[in-house]
C-alpha cells in the first residue's frame, strides 16, 4: 500500500521536529518534492530558510539530509528524530562529493 501525500507529509514533519514546516509538492515528472522550511531562520531578510533547492534532488532523503545539517549548524540544541541519522547523512554527503 502506497502512503498518501498527506501521510508522507505528516511523517516527514514528525521526523523533522518542531522547528520545521513540511510541504510536499509534485513535480513535472509526478515525483514528490519535499519542501522543509525553518520556522525561525530567514534568508534575504524575509524568506524562511528552506531545504528545497531548485533543480536539485528534493526527494525525502536529500531534503531531510539538508534539514539535518541546518539543525546541527544553526540550532545545535534542537531536538528532532532526524538527528539520529546524522552519521548516515554525512556519509551520503561524502559519497556525493566524491563522485
């Protein structure tokens, strides 16, 4: 059974923790695009910081990895279930940079 978009959104929001706002869109290839934004950080004065990167991989793992790195850098005392996967996220980053 495939999870609905709203169920995936709820699961991602739970993993990301209380500082995150999660939204899932669908792109031109009918793929889910995860948009995780920070409720506290802004960029360019008024926009919320977001793990979404135009043109890049915005699937669950890539977006959650970027979000995890944001939490570690900008909110070191924050708690979120996704932080349990920090080592794996760092390994994936290392592998991507090595290609």
